[in-house]
């Protein structure tokens, strides 16, 4: 699964830690999601989408083999 979390953070000018604090996870979790090493839960994906004001589909996209 691909995502645009890093881009969305840059647009909002927030750090991984600030994003993590806002949605209730660790900075390491945000880093793992951005690096495509961890696939977030539906709840976590929805929280991020709400924070960025975008539909989930604009932030997370299925890749080959997903």
C-alpha cells in the first residue's frame, strides 16, 4: 500500500511527532507507515484522513499485489 502521509505532513507543516500526538500513536508508527513497513488499521487511516481533510483514498492507494 502506498501513501502520501509525508506530503500531507509537509502541506500542514507538521512533524511526525506532532502527527503522532494528534492521532494517538507513536512517532515510530508514523515513520513505519510513511516507509510502507506498516499498514495502518482502518481506524488509524480514517483518523489521518480526517486530520488532513481528505478522503482515505487520496492518502492511501493500493499497490501491485495488495
